[in-house]
């Protein structure tokens, strides 16, 4: 079984989030994507303090698919420098982790 990962990114609105999530799941790069609307982000961009309403995506995938997942997010993402952060899942319900693995492997073997 491949290492499960949780990948996080933010986009500007729900439509962008749905489009990106659909592409990732359809391509088998993610088993599931949770869309969390209405987050508030505070950050400095090009020397200016920004406050932005964004939509967060929590993407469930595997380390095996990460490179392609990152490339796809980068290609489809509307931001110049998107947040793409992967966190290794160190524990979880085995059946769920197996499902993530199976969903992302299925597309590789198709």
C-alpha cells in the first residue's frame, strides 16, 4: 500500500474548487476532495498584507501520485503561486486508507 497523504490548496471561489476537485478525482489523482468554503486568509504577497476570502480543498491521495497531482494542480490553479502542501498520513482507519490507495491506483492501471 502506498503512503496516504493529505494535500491542501486554496482557491478564490466555490466554482474553482469544484472544477479542480472534479478533475483530480476523475483523473484518479485523488480518491476524495473536501471543499471547505468561506475560509479567511491573511498573508503577505509582493510586500502587501492581504486579507482574502478563499475556499480550501483537502485532497486525499497517495505519495505515489503526488508528483502528477502537484503538476495538475499547478496547471489548473488560477493563482500564480498556489499553496500546495502535502502532509503524510501516519495513521488512519485501515479500510479508508486502503480505499484511497485503490482509487488512486485504479487510474494508473487503466
